[in-house]
C-alpha cells in the first residue's frame, strides 16, 4: 500500500507584479513542492488547497503565461547559447509567428538576460568546456523568458554560484520584476545583499509557514516574539537557523539550566 505523507500544511501568501517573493527554508522543508503547487503541477497528485491568479483558479491559460525554471537543466551541451534559444523558440513560440519574428524574440531575450557576450559559446558539460555556471543559469531563465511569462517561478536559481554571480543574477530578476513580471523563487542561502532585494519572503520549516511578509520586517517580527540577535548577522542565516529549530533548542536548553538552579 502507498503510504501518504504531509509535505506542506497551511501555507498562505500572495505576490504581485513587480515583486520578488523568496521562498526560504532548509533542505527538505518543501520549497520545490510549494513552487510546483503554485505552478499547478500538483493537481490530482494529492494536492488540496487553492491557488488563484488574478482571483481566478489556475487554468491552461495561466499555465501558458507561467515560466518555470527547474533546479536541473536539460540543455544540449553541443549547441551554442544562441542556437539553444533559437531551437527552443522554434518549438515553443506560436506557429503564427514567422521564423524572423521568433529570431527577434531570441535577440531581445539574449540582451535582456545579459547573454550577448557568450551567445556563440557552446553550453558544454563536465567533459566539454562551455559557458560559466552563472551564464548557464541565465540561459535557463532565457529559455522561459522566450514565452514572455507574467509569472516566473525559479527553483534555486543561484545554487552553485559564487556570491557575486548570485547577486548579479538576482539583480537581473529584479530588473525583470521592474518590467512588470511577478517573480517567485526558492533560495537556499541568500547573502544579505541578495536578501535585501526580496520584496517579500516566505520561510518554510518542515512544510509549515514560519513567516510570510516583507523581507525588511522579518527581523523586527521575530524580535517582537522573543527571538533577537546577539550580534549582527545575515537575516537569511537567522531565518534559516530558526527554520532548522536551532534557536528553539537554545531556548529549551537555557530554560533547562534555569530550572536546575531553582
Ligand atoms: N513525490 C514525493 N513522494 C514522497 N516524498 C516527497 C515527494 N516529493 C517530495 N517529497 C518529500 O517532501 C519533502 C520536501 O521536498 P522538497 O523537494 O519540496 O524540499 P526542498 O525544500 O525543495 O528541498 P531542497 O532544498 O533539498 O531541494 C522532502 O522530505 C522530500 O523527500
């Protein structure tokens, strides 16, 4: 018999055009599952709850306007960046567009994602040297940008990138948001300068929502409920420690010591 398991429970949140919502939480907390639910990819697979876009239930029409950048890519190592995007545009863009129009969509996405410098470099893999890790992530985003999505969902787009490349990538996401896109991204360990670019954050801990609100107000909220910092640190690290239960453990430990003095 198949055993059922609760992966997410009682999550509520919202995000508007022009904003970046970051889903934070430790490994296994349910970030990818939540992103899949938001994209309507869990329907009929034990998913209960409601996801609405512009006050309407998700439909085929909304899925067509949703771009989903997965954690693992499936790019052809021998194609160049430009060839990859042309190939994808020929497959994904409507038949009503001519080849010339599809190519011009590719041109604008290449410049929007800052890929001009490497457009003729092959993608590569672990055996054949190709684009850098950061450029590869951008190609994945470009892949989804070809369909001009209203909602762009990204699963750990900065994993494996150094802090500078991660910051640059999130700056690009910020510029897409400024053009009116709605961005929802999971992120494992954002630096403080990346964290301050999020409009709102949703912190998950074992499938439950620990915090949903403005990124800039998270620390004040946790301070108001008794979790304050003893020294300055990256808010994202603090939230991850909370989600991992580290602070709760410290609180229990301190109270146990106090009890032993009574
Ligand atoms: N189809 C499934 N069947 C059983 N368990 C699942 C399934 N999908 C996810 N899980 C479990 O649900 C939990 C959450 O998984 P999920 O991939 O959403 O976490 P995550 O926060 O994205 O993790 P990571 O940061 O490591 O990618 C994990 O314990 C995972 O093993």
